[in-house]
């Protein structure tokens, strides 16, 4: 299931709550290397079986067995020693006897009847142990991400809430026995579990999921944290995580404290302070020219609020369905978002003849100020190389460094335009505190084109709103992408 489908399904999965924000993440899982003791059943070798049959026939002296089988003593002697070690024969010599006597033990008679021997054997096996639910997972370690991979992908590491590392006593023996039988299903040599001796190694890995932050519609400061895996929502992990105090560790309280106040229903759209000016003008003008019988319906068609989880779907829709033009402005660009899938979809749009514009850039900031956001590089090297590769390949692609902007825009043909706080090309599920991003979407052609022209002007001229006494940054035409 894709991220977009997961978010759309999750958005309607919890009545009374809205999906406020999300993070692509990983649930903590320990990969345990165990030293175990199993009782293995081994087929008898041909010489072992022949010796046992000779003993059962009444031959009790080693030299008689050697003569009967027609083999050299140097061959039979270590076989007898091995059978004695495995308790299949009794190999001893009384003080009155000139030579040792060989007799068949009860275990040897059973082994001969089944033509196999049983002996304890140590093994090393690797299993996956859920750090939150404290249980074994019937998955292969290769399905999990290492911490380094989590960082490379930009995924959030769900904390294990200081729960203690798993010990042997934490592993349910019945569950492990069933897992061992599954692991041995395709092996010829099978064994019965005797004991788990110790844990040799513990490696922390992560099982991919989406962390969801739901806000109550009735109590705006009430936040619930949920997890959605490939097979759907995991209520078990949600309950354990809440019991361990996990929501507070990943910023749910911060999100609750920043709860937006509900707008007064008595206010007209033009009085709603959170909407962009362009979109407010859209509503006001449309309302004036519309029929008085249907003012509300016209307003809804003209403008709509976009919640955090709805942004990735809009971006993907624009990449897949744009026919004439596509414009994206995002201060930061990260290869975790501008990944292989994004580059492929963008390349397909360019092949269709879509005129694509991407603008980015954030000023390094005043060196005397400690501004963490401004100190981040505007683009990662991998994303820059991939996008510039398309610049050299397609003449209908304009990739521009604007110098400094906090604008986040998306325009698709004449279909829709979005003005938002969502960083289109750097945010899929932030590894920091949850962000209650929200935007506004307009669909009326006249105002979509107004936003497109306004954004295009920024790409052509660069940032021009610098404080007095400083020079505005300009789009670079060398080494920063193709100018307009």
C-alpha cells in the first residue's frame, strides 16, 4: 500500500478525530542471536548401522565385528567409540575378560529400529522480538531497516520508551518452538527444542510503519498517536506505546498545546485570518457574483482547506496528471522526497510535454543569528544531481534557485493551486516534532492563473523582500539549474 493510500484510508478510520499530521517511521524491533540446544535426529551412517546390526546378531568382541564386516580395525574402532559416546552401545571390558565386550543399549535398539540416532546439538538462530509488544515476530530480519537506513530514508525512529532489553525469560518458549519448527520446515535435519541457553547479540532494527497524530474534533487539545503498518492499523502497538508514555516523547503534547482555535461560525470567509489573501479574495469575489440561493456551495467549490496528510496525495496527483504546466516552490529539497519514484514521475510528465517549474532556496541567514531552519542546506546533493540531470535532458524543465523564500506553492494546469505551510519537496514525515501543517486549495481557473503568475515572477526575479541595507538574492543561471 502506498503512503498516499494509507493516509487517505487512515484519515477516515477514527470517528470523532481528524488526521492532523503524520511521520513515516519504524517500530523498534530487536534482532536476537540466540544460542539454543536442540535434540537432533540424524540418519544412521551405513557403517554405524552395520555395526549395530552385527552387535544385535550376537557379535560382542570388536575383532569379531571387524572380521564379519571385512573392514580394517582402524575403520571400526572410531565407529565403536562414536556409538559409545552417543550411548547407542555399551563398550566395556571386565577384569576377567581378555578383551572388551560390546552390547547394544536400549537407545541403540530404538535407533536401529528407526535407522536414525538422536543427540543434543547447539545451534545459533536469529529471531525478531518486538520491543514494544514484548513478543516474537514471525518475520525475517531482512525485512527490517537498520538505524543508518532509517536516517538515509528520513524515517522517524519510534522510541522503545526505555523498556528493558529482552532477556531469555522474556521469550515465550512455546512461540519460539513454533518459530523453530517453521525455520526447520525445509531442512532435512530437524530437532526438538530443549532450551534457550543465552542471547549472544541484540541488534536494534525498525519495522516500517506510518505514525499518525489524530486530533479530537470536540477537544482540540486532545491528541492520539496511532501506527499503521503494511497490514493495516496496529492497535496493539498504540496501546503499549501509550502505556509506556510514548506520545509525550514524540511531541504529542507540543501538538496539543498548539491546537488551532475553532473559527467562529458567525464570521464570513473574508474574516478568517488563517486563509491566504489570494484565496480570501477568491471567496469574496465569487460570493458577490454568485446566485444568492447557492452562496455556500460556490464557496466550497472555490476554496477548501488541505490538512497535513492530504498534501502528498495532491503532489502525486499533479505529477501523474498534469497536462500543460506544473509549478512547485519549496524552500528545501531533500532526496528522501525527491527519490527514485518522484524523479520517474517527473520524467514521465516532461515526456508528456508538461512545462515544469521548480523553485527552491533559503538564505543562509545572518551569521550572527542562530537560526536552525536557515542554517540547513537548501538541497541535498543527491536531489540536486537528479534534478539537474533532467534539466540537461528536457528543455521544458526550469529548475531555479530563487535565493531565499519561505513560500510553498503547488500549481497544476488550470485545475488547482495550493498555498500552504507544507514543504512539498522536503517533508514526508519529519523526524522532529510533529507539525500541524495546513494549506488552502483554490480551483477556479482565474485565481489558479493568478497564483501561477505570481509564483512565476518569483522564479524569474528571485527574492526581492530583503531588509533595508541588504541585497536580495537572485536566481543563479550557472550551476544552480536553468533560469527562466
